[in-house]
């Protein structure tokens, strides 16, 4: 049985306020996370759109905005075609928490709700595996982005 959640932590050599900006502004999300742009209505209930050249477009909804400590959204699990709309049974919850640590930021991401995906167990396990690898890569991209830009 696939786990219901993924947890990752990293330290970023940037203040909490800058990391918050990199997580919540479309111009940054569309660079370090989605490679083909992003849109975000930064309020609970606001729309989130993430685009990848190779993986298509994923839609989501902002769940929590608590600057600069917590940001959460629900996003659609991608389909074989890449594009995914947010509907019942096809989304997981992504929660970022930020905390100051020495001269940087400790960032924790938890993606949960895999058990609620309306897909066969093998596909659910594949999504957990893919997103586990994906978060490791994406958090690395965020660390690199934080070093290159001043938000």
C-alpha cells in the first residue's frame, strides 16, 4: 500500500521573507517549479495554475496563506496527457512551512492525500514515487533560485 504523504525538509540560504516570496509569487514559482510559467491568486480559494513544457498544465486552489510562515494549496494529480483539472478524487494537499534557522530558512513541505486519489493502487504508488523524487529535485531548484535572485 502506498504511503498517504511525502515529507521533505531543506535549508535555504535566504531569509524567511525572501523564501516566502519565491513560494508565493507567480514569476518565481513559474521559474523554479513550473518551467513554463504559473499563475496564482494568493488568497484562500484563489486559483493556482502551474505549467511545465514537458508535463502540461496542472490546476489547483490556494488553501492557506499565512505570511511568511505557512502556504498551502490543493493541486490536481496529473494525467497521462499532463493537463489536470481540480476535481474530487484527483488532488493532494501541499503544505509549506517556513522557519528562520541561523542565517537562512528551514523549509518543510508535506504533500498528503494520496490515499484519497481515485486511481488504482499501482498508479497511486507511482504518483507517490514520482512526487517523492520530484520534491527532492524541486527543492533543489528552489535553493538554486534563491541564490540567484533577490525577491
